[in-house]
C-alpha cells in the first residue's frame, strides 16, 4: 500500500483525475441522522451521517469516532490498483524518504538494536523497510497488491509499521487487530495517517478526495483504539501514532 504518500498527496495530486476518479466537490453538510450500518472499526451498530458530497456519503461512529465511507462507494480491487499504480514512490527519492522520516525517526528511537520489523502496506516501491535495513534492523514486507506473502504472519515482530495505509482499509478493525496480534510483548505499532480535525475542516479536506480513502481516524479514534488494546496512543506531530503492546 503506502497509498497516499507524498507522491499522491503532494507530487501528483490528483493524477487520479486522468481516470475520471477526481475528488468530490462538497455540497451538503451532515444531517446527524442515525443509521444501522456497523462501524468497520469497532463494529458498533448505528452511527450518524457526518457529511455528503457529490461523490460519496460519510458516516461517523458514536463510539470510536471513526469517519467512514459506506461500502457501496468502494472501488473494485482493479480500480484501486489502477490508482495505486500511479504512485511514484521510490527508495531513491530523497523527498519521499524525508516524508517517511516523520515515522522512521521517532520509531527508531524506541526500538532496540537489530530489531525485527514488518512494514505493512509497503507499496510498489518499498522504502521504509529499506530505511530500517540501513539502520541495521531486519525487515519483512507485506502488501495485498504488491507483496502478498502470507508467511509473514507466521512470526512475531518487535515493531510493525503502516504509513499512509489505514485510510485505505475496508475492514480496519480486522486488519489492525491482526497487526496488533503480530507484535511481540513490548513491540510497537507505528502508524501514519492524516487526522480528522472537525466537521468544518473535513468539508474542504483534500484527503477525502482520494477515492481509495474510506476510513478516517481522529485523535479520539486512536485514543479509543489504545483503550481497546489496553495501552495508550502516543501522538508525534500531526500524523504519527505509536502504540506499544503491554
């Protein structure tokens, strides 16, 4: 994955226009109408209508605070991959490395020498894993589109990373629980994703314009997730979250 990295969000925003998948134009605010759709993170039934534009509707869970797109708006797997294939991420790109350093540096400070890590959603040009290898750590990678190797789930890791991935997850509850179960005791899950601030900001937010973005987290969402896992979410800067398994 590493779908919406700097190459999508900054460099070639939005080459997806070439595919007639251009981002939505806001037209309606939330109605606060409750629905019976289950939250894809905590699976709570209900929730409220949060926002609507010309392309999609967005709902918000009243328990974990996740803002999510109902599954009738999901792209097909082939459509998703067409968007991801437009990304130009490369370990040879110093700008992309600087972007990933927002997670790399604080996580590097927290792990022991020669640790074993997994980069989940490594994308077509695995880079974060290369950075950790250069720092003398062992790395495995997994990506459902570009590096699907189920053998990675046969072992436990000192740390697991997912940069610009969780916003793409159709089933964030199941995927995040799987990542959490893949950590050793004391291991760290490092995530990077843009956070929902409030409804007013959401209305003009470029992050929701990517049609592959379907799950939007906030500080409250990660705080809930930490409690769910009996730990505490630590926020670094505006878009990095670290959770240690205790």
